[in-house]
C-alpha cells in the first residue's frame, strides 16, 4: 500500500499566517462596506444606483428568455429529485444553450454576460432545479473559467476557455477529508519533475467532480532549489492517468449534485497548466471567490421569490376561523418577512453585482456579506414557508401529488437551501473572514501593539502611528449626518414612505459599530481574535446595515425609473423596520451575552462532565472512523467518473 502524503504539522499561529498571506492586502479601490465598519457611511459609493449598459441589458434579457423557456420545457425537477441525478440530455441541452459559458468572453465562445445577468440566470435556473444551479455555478464561479480569467496566461485561456464555454464541465478541488477552512494543513502534494508536476492526494466534496472534464486542483509544492513551493493551483484534465473518482456523495438536499471523492496517484500535470506562481494558489482561490460568492446569494434570491409566490397563493385560499390565513397576524407577519427580505436580498445582490461589473469599487466585503446574509435569510424564509404550509409543508411534493393536491416542494426547498450556510465558507468562517477585513484598518496601524512577538521598539513606533490615526478617526465617530433631521431627505419624496429616517439610522449605527469595535480592541487586544461570538455579532450588524442601505438605494432607483416605485418604497420601509429590530438586539448582545458561560459548558462537555445527560438513548450511527483514512486502498476502487459528452 502506498502511503498518502503526510499532513503538514502546523501551529495555530502558522495556520493564521498562511491565511493572512493569502489575503488581498491592499485596498486600491474604495469599499462601501469597509467604510461602513469604520463608521463612515459613504452613500455616494452606492447612490445613485449603478446601472448596466443598454447592450448588456439587451443580451442578458435575450438569454434569460431562452433560459426560461428551457427551464419550463426541458427541466424535470421532480425527476431530478426522484432519481438523484440530472439527466444527461438536460446537461447536453444546457451546453447547446450556451449556459456553460455565461461568464466567458465571447472571443472564447462564451456569452459574455455581465455579473448582474449571470446572477439573474442562476436565480432563474436554481428555482427550476437547485442541483442544476449548483452545477453551473461550480463550473463558472469557482471552476476553471474564473481563475483563468483573473490569473491565467493567454495561452491557457485560448486552450481551455473555449472548451469550458460549450463542451467541458469544470470543478474546483480544495477541500480534503481532514482539511476544510484550514488550508495550512493541505496534504495533496505536487512534486516537480522536469517540465511536469506529480500530484498525489485525496480531495473531498468535489462539486461537479464526478462528471467534470477539467479540474482546478489546489496542491502543495514542496520547497526545493528553483521552486519556492507552497499551495499552488493547477488545471488538470479529469481523465488523466492516476485520477479515480472513488465515491459519488449523497446529501440531504441537492440530490442531483455530482459531488464526489477524487484520488490522485502519480498524476502528471504539465507545468504549463500551473495557474499563477508557486505558492499563489490560496490567494487565487480567495480572489476568485470575491465575485464567485455572489452566485450563491443570487440563487437565494430566486428561492425567496418562489417562497413569496407560494406563500401568497396558498395563504389566500387556505381558510382558518372564517378567513384566509394570510389575514391572521401570526401568518401575515411571516409573509411580510418573506416579501421584505426578498426585496432587500435582491437589492444586495444586484448592487454588489453591478459594482463588480463596473470594477470601480472593491467588493470583497460586500460579496462576503451577500453570501453570509443571503444564505442565512433564505433558510429562514424557506422555514417560514414550511410553517405557513403546515403539514403540507412537511409533506413531499410526490406525496401531495399522489393524493391529488398541488405538488409544492416546500420541504425540498428547505433541504436544498441548508447547504448554503456551509458552501463556499460556512457562516462561522464567513464571520471571521469578514471581521478580519472589517478591522484591517485598525490592524494596519495598531497590529504591532497587540502582537506579543513584536519587540518593544517596534511597539513604540506602532504606538506613534496608531496615535496619529486615532486622533483623526475617533472624533469623527461622535457626530454625523444621522443626527440631522433634514439629512437624506431625497429618500422621502411626497407620497412615499420615509426611507431617509432609515438611512439616518444606518449612519448613526455605523458610527456606533465602529466605536464598539474600537472599545473591544482596546479591552481585549491580542485576545480579540478569540472573541468569535462578539466578532460574529459585529459582522451581523454590518450585514443588516448594508442590506438596509441597498434596499433604500434600490427603492429610490425604482422610483426614479418609474418601475413599481411606491411598492418598492413600502417594501424597503418594512424591511428596514425589521432589520433595525434585529440590529438593535445584536447591539445589546455585544456586551450582554452568555459567551463566557458557554465556554465553561463547552470545556466541561469535552471533559465528560455531562455524559450522564446522554443516557437513555441509542445511537443509530454506524461504525467507522470520524474522518476516513486517505491512504490508497489495497484493492483499487472502481472509477465512478462519467463525463457527459
């Protein structure tokens, strides 16, 4: 038996250093969300709402028309759910439609859609089948096309992008059985051998990996003479000798997804297929996700729209105590939440996408907030829909149809959406990622002050630098436009809801958020990074403020263009009222919480103090290790790879 590559032994500090080095360090363009966390409400960065070019709209709408027809006539979502597989003819049809190349430039055979229309397409197809949405997103948002667009050579683009645009499905391989959001421990190796690299290792949860033709693989190159080494990205042909898809994974949702376990044994990859420099792989992955993350909240927008449609139609016909259930306040509040949240989430995604298209703002925080907020709120909307539907919400669409009722897959929607809180960075990891970016300005001027390994001389220099920054910054957090009753009056036109009052709240809350962050850093200093509960609440407040801002700006944009302006103002107003309640609660929980008590219970639980509480049950789990051994099996497993041609 050949041994698997050894997993690097790394300390916590080394792991953090790897992640830190992979971050995009500079801020060459302005960022609305970054400024928001610093207590500076830069409405000018998002208002007036940016708009796409006429030609982009025309091409995008033409494709959406074709895609809608395809979704309605050639996608059998019930069959995909029943058979847990997307039919080959459906995938072939998507290829013929050009759906594989939505984001690929027309000069490489793609459709060249903007981020805005790419996301609209994903929202549409995701409602027909979330599994198809996942296939198209994994292929274009994080698969081969996006890394090559950003970091590939001209030769690589000319070789691979035409294939990705029409015929070849791609996948992104980073996660390993024992490595998730901690890439410093990445074990898959890429050993240089002349003009090639030899790959060995195992990748887990490879979305599209079962059917892919091309793979983006992250592997560790060992340091040697002429090779700086480090985590490196490669384009790999999926049918290369030594690649085996050992398992097609099955999940509680997304039953048609082609997600597997992929093993590499002596796989030879030309050096020409390396993306970027050695050691740049993690930076490439994170930069790719800056806009790639927008695809997931885009599909959450589609889910919200569908939840609203079903809630409206069902609640109007289902009667309880002499009137439709929608007119009972307990149900009506849920419908209001779904409608208002769908409006705001679409505002967040469209605004972030348009800023990505214009490329004048740095949207790394905005995209991360959209992913975090979208995944959490879509799950809540789907859960509320199941509650509104009652027993029928818990019943499968197939069972409903069997007894003569409309086959509404509400329970499937809930199952399908659950993964979004884990995909592309779990909620917990997103909190930490966004928090790191949110405090970047502080760490850049005061980081050495709280670093225990920095010399006293360097701390003194850092103190002087920090003193200058905070002398200018702190006084600006005392007062602002949010305290002026005549601020943002443009958002209170006659006959419309008053959105100006909500923007004044955002401005005040932004300064309060910045003050809270500064106080926490002063209080905890180097221990700040361990206060994950606090950091999560800081980020969640920022997400609410960003969503409020986007909702107001979108409502005003719709008013000025004459497109449902009054209704948009009403939805934005209700959403902001709901968001303010959530934000105020989070502000209160910054300092009044159970974090310390929770830590004590966790320590006691792991020490076995409460095992008596576990008595009286049976564990239906099967045998086996918690994490599978990645060593090659004595008897090779059958290769489940099945490319769709």
